[in-house]
C-alpha cells in the first residue's frame, strides 16, 4: 500500500514521485498495523486508516509523507528517489489499504477477531511486498480494472 505524492511535472509533463516517501509511508503502515496486533489495539488500525485517508483527500497533508518531508529528508535519513510515475494506481492501492484497515478495526470491535486480524495482516503483507519486491498489488488491480472498464472500442 502506497501513497504516491506527486511533487512536480517532469519532462513531457510526467508526474515525479519520490519513491522514498512511498517507502516511509509503507514503513508507517506496517509498523502501526503490527503494533496494533501486538498490543491488541484496533484503534491503531483506525488511526492508520485515517492517516492514509487524509492523503487521499489532501495529498500534501498526509501525515506519513509530512514526516518524511520534515524529518526524514532534512536529517538525510533516506536519499530522495524521484521517478516519473502515475499517482492514480498508487492512490487506488492506498484506498484499498485504508478500506481494509477500517473494516479490520470494525471486525475487531464487533468481536470478529480472526477476520479483523487477517485483514490487518493482508495489508501488512501487501505493504511489505511492495516495499521489498516493488510489486504493488493495488496498482496491478487498478491497471487491470481500468483496462476492463474502458469502452470496448478504446481497448488496445
């Protein structure tokens, strides 16, 4: 699960996204979700999902990205990795992650503990997969769904 924060237009008008900001985002999602599991605190899942949702509504105010921008970057803890990319698939993946965490927390509060933690661990696994293998399942789904939902004559 990522939160692609577009920074500026690159050559040809492409959006430039800092991959390091996305990595910090994934670290927060994984860490907070695992802490929620360890301490059996579903409200941490809600907090994580809310932070992810803020980034979907107002990209520049996403808390994890603000941490990257104002703490990690100035302290040179990670080197910026700007790359041209389309932020839409990453936002879709982020939306799916937030929805999964909201549903997970709801399940936990309603007593469906196993289902809640399974949903939480799916988010952790997918964020880890994206961070380690650079494969975003939500982005993959976005690209395939957008292809399927195009009018038949527009498909290539």
